[in-house]
C-alpha cells in the first residue's frame, strides 16, 4: 500500500483523545498522567484507541503486504533467550527452564520509509509523548536495523513464551487480535537491576498465576511496556484462530543502541554488518542476564 499523499499524524492517531501535537493542553496532560499511574505501578500502560480505526486497517494492510518477509523461528528457550543447559544452576532453575517459542517477525528493513507504520514509529510527537508517559527527558528509536520497527506475527498454534526484553521499552500496537488465545500476559517488575527474582520467576514458569496480569487489548490500543524487568508472553493462538498481528516500536534511553548478534540471529535469521560492528564495541547498562 504505497502512500498516495504523505500521511499526517492526524490520519493515524486519535488526536482528540491523545493530542500528542499539543503537549501544553489539559487533555495531553491528563493522558500522560493516566499512563504514568500504570507505568509507575506495573511498568505497563495501555492507551485505548490511540490509533484511529481507519489507520488500524491501514497498518494491518501493510503487515499483510509484508507477511512474506516474516522470519518465523521456533526455539526451546529460557526467559533470557538461551537454549543451552547451564551446569552452574540447578535443573529446576529459571536459567534451565526451557519453553517453546514459535512466532515470526517482519524485520525493520521490510518497511518503506513513509508507510503508515514507519510514520507512526518515527513521529517525534509520538516519541515525546511516550517519553513523557515514561517520565524521561527523551527516548530514541531503537537503532537496530532489524529489531527497531517490527511486527510480531503469531499464526495459529504459535506462542511467544515467557521472556524478558533486551531493550528498555517497547511500544506495541495491537493491529489484529487472535479470535482465540494470543493474549498478552505479564508479571510486573518481577526482577530489578539488582535482583534477578529467580524464585518468583520459577513459580510463573511452573504455571503459577500469582502476580500475573492478562491484558484485554483491542485493535488500535497502544501499549507502553518496560519489558526488561517484567516477565511476559503472548499465549498460544488457537489452532482455528486467525493470526495475531502486532506492530512493535522499540525505543531506547540512549541513541545508537543495536541488538546482540546472537539474539538477532535467533529472531531474524540473519545479522547485518551493523550488528557485528556493535558487538565489538558493546557497552552494557546493567549486569542482568540477557
Ligand atoms: O506481540 C507482543 O505483544 C509482544 C511480543 C514481545 O513480547 C516481544 O516481541 O518481545
Ligand atoms: Fe517481549
């Protein structure tokens, strides 16, 4: 779907409910305040109906057009995306608890600059609004050429099992929900920068529901999520369901952040020279397991 004329913010965002272009307005402040409540308490905010219904149709069209570029992968992994047994930990430890993940990603380099999905991801007004919700001065589009702008595709029978994200924040727009399953679940702040929270994580991996939230997301809802400290998953999509499509906008606190070679290969099946280069100069902001 090539844009006929350039796409404006008002074509994509419900500017009445979310006037991202007028940060001094009372409505803007109220929306930010509401989001902050969820983010402070649980590292998660859902902005209902952020994307206009016509734009949701357009985003879904762009995903369907690029679905052939989806890289599907299946792995049996721990919450840190590792697949190998680690003899330094007991067998029932989260590090050695492996669950199947099967899903696909449309990679960053599949989107044309100027398509609706790309415009929404790169709109400075949207980034500033999200930064305001997160109570940070600025945020930056994740500079990873594959993982910055993606769509997570869960086809019938697939699930994105429990994991932590590498990037600081993720912003997701549910574009096409599954009819059955495909629900986003999370265990808020189950670990922190100085506490791995292994006992609580083990309980969730074993099927425990304590502290686990399930979101009832609608198409067009925008979710802001701190996925580095909150264990999360997308439950299995029913065998007879339609696919679940989510647009995922990744942002970071610092500019110029690029993903690890190993995880990039797992998720996208390839790496670009930029990934190899970044690996040689890697700086980490914490010592948590990745
Ligand atoms: O599709 C989603 O809602 C989130 C998927 C996810 O957690 C991820 O891509 O890391
Ligand atoms: Fe995630």
